[in-house]
C-alpha cells in the first residue's frame, strides 16, 4: 500500500476545491506523452457536472454516470453505432428509481442495448425489469473461472427463476433472452459499442488461493441445500431446472453467441416451498459472485486508455493485479470507493468517479492519497457526471 497512507487524512476532497476551472491533462512530457489535449469542466454541483475531453482521435462518445444513490449505472453513447450501452443498471435507493428509470427508458427508446453487468448484485441490475423491455443485444458478464462457483450460481439462478425470487428472477431472463452473452475475461478481446476494452479481471490464468478455497468451501456447504431444494420440484419443474442450469452455466463460463428461440424462460411458477432454501443460499451466492466482478479498461483509438472500471472488484484481487497503466481520463472506484489494492497506487487520472448513496461506507484512503487525480466526483454529493469525448457541449470551457 502506498506511503501516503501512513499519514492519511480521511477528509474527502470536495469538488469545489478544484472549482470550475479548465484542466489540462496530465503529462505531455516523459516517455509516453499523452494525446488528450484539453479538458473543459463546467456545470453546477447540485445538478451535475460535465467533463469535456478533446482528443485528436475521431472517436466521439458520451458517458453519463447517473446519480442512482447506492448502486451503479452509466449510459454510453457513441456515433459509431445506433445501439446504446449501459455499464450496470441498478440502485438500492428506491427514492432514485423513478427519475433513473425515466432517463434510462428515454436513452433506451427504440434502440438495441449492450449491457455490461459487472456482477450479480442487484444494486447493479435492479432496473433491468423496469425500462420497458427493450431488446437486449449483447449482455457482457464476467466469466466465472471456477466450476464450483459456476455450478452454485447457475443452480441458484434456476431456482430463483422457478420461484420468481426477488430481483434474482431478472437474471436468468436476461441471460437467456439476450441475443448474445459475452463471458468476458482477461485473455479475450472485448468491444463495447465498437469501442475497444481490455479486461483485467476475471483472469483464468491467475488463481488467487484465498478466493479459491473460500469459494470451494461455500460450494460444499451449498450442495446439500440445493439437493434438498431440488426435492420439492415436480418432474416437469425438475426437467426445466436441469435445462436451465445447463444453459446458464454455459452463459456464465463461456458465453453464448446465438439465441435458441425455442428455449423460453418461464414466468413465475410460484414454488413457494423453495423460498426458505433460497433465503438460506442467497447470502453465500452474493459472496461468491462478488469475487468475480468485472474490471476493465475502456480504450479509444490506438489503444489509448480512457477509463478504468473496477466494478465491485474485491480488494484481494486489486492487491495482486498488475498496475493497469494509464493515465486515464476517469477511474471508476471499486465497490463504490470502499475497495482498493496496490495495483491502483501508481494510477493517474483526471477524474475519480464514485457512485454512492447516503449510507455507503467511507471511501478508501487509497483513492484520496495514492491515486493521482484532479477531480473528485461522488454522485451523492455532485449529481450526475457527463464525460464526453469530442462531443461539443453547449457550454464548453476553452483552455489557453
Ligand atoms: Zn455494488
């Protein structure tokens, strides 16, 4: 962990201290001069702020981080395609629901959606069922690199579908109805709306023993509970369950490149007997899913790093990953800013972005004292953040 933490001061850095000034990105010296030339910064801290990036590349895009309270939701639009991209799509704060759903539905209207689901916690997908069922074109999920984890999660999702269990019922539907499911991991190239991404985690080549043994233990604990739960299924439901588990595990581990329209996901079957089992299992599944949260870089042309997205990546992972490079225009803090690891110590960025609600735990000192940044943006304090690349805004700040 970086030196600065020894005399860390936990005072959050307010955006106001940076003020409405123009920012010129980071370095034009050194061995790797950066191409980002000018950054304008404008806006009202109560209603949201905008960061405008001028880049000599031809890439045009706009990324809007929504203030959804404790949760995560960003909208990505680019001139490269008609499709709209969402990077996570959820919130835990019901007071944020109506406004967020309105904005999201407007963005989705009549367009196909590419959705990055960083992991299977409902603060990241709870709006899935509320945006008017637009066609899900590509669903990008983290590949799950451990069969014990895949089996546990697939069985839980299949039972959740059969019982219509809470928000989890939305996941099997999304996994089965998307035209394509991409199980993203480090070794595979990834595109999001034709913008290139590089996945940092999950990584099949890197086993983290502490995670491996924890997941194996949880899996062993869960198997007898699943066996009991499966006894309450009718013969029909049992067949459906087996089929769904097979399909979901393939989607979670390898992805799926076509949709078999003959296979439909059921509507609620009201198998109430399953509920107590699901209640018992849910907590453990949340822990397993957390270990495989997607972390990736969003690039612009010529592989220039633009954004670093860390999902809810565990600190154990951020502690052992190789430094992600950069400098970045933006870094999205892991787990709403509460998780941090050594790989982030050398990171430089213009903006640190945190999607938070009033009761989210405090931001890790590493983001305040190790990462080098110019703008601190927390959605609960500062509202939405719009970051646009080569997209001329109405109130552009022009720099000397
Ligand atoms: Zn979360």
